[in-house]
């Protein structure tokens, strides 16, 4: 719904606002045909169906073509570089020793109720989570 509204805003920006019902009908047809596995993401299928649908509802050809290409640029192509930048900034890197989420502590291990500290495992080195007092 918001994607169709974005198309309506871009279309209104060309000076030819569309009736909301006609806009949703014109938007739905290429949406259905765009899922056919002819091209990735419905490239050219959506544009090739949406422009004639808008023209059929009375929008001039030039305004329909500019609106559809502008809408497609914003809704389909603009998120790609944003996602690439997000991927570059969110890649995981190995933390420096002793600075990661897992640290190594030495000393006696936490005792469970009813146990003593004289058994195996007392004074051993185990990886613990920083936030928790319990071993993993």
C-alpha cells in the first residue's frame, strides 16, 4: 500500500495526480506479473506494464514514464547501495585476544549448591561469558 502511495506521490509530482482506485489497479497488475520468473525483480516487466496501465487510465505517456522510472529508481535501485554500505559496516571481524565477547578467567569455578571446591575442576581455566557468572 505504501509503495503504491509512493508511486502516487511521484506521479503527482509530475503534475498529473491519479485517482487512488485507478492507481491501485494500475499498481496491482504489474505486481502480479512481476513475480513471474522472467527477469530478476521483475525488471522491465513492471515498467512495461505499469506505464501502459497508467496511460490507459488517462495519464499522459511522458508523465507516466517519468513517474514510473522515478518511482522504480527510489523503490528498487536506491536500497541496493544502502544495503551494500550496511553490509560493509556490519561485517564481523575476529576480536583481539582478550577483547571479545568470550574471555578466559582463571580461578575457582562457581560452585553449585551442595558441592565443595575440592573436586576436579577447581582452579581450572574456563571460558565464561562477560555478562554472566555462570559457565556456558
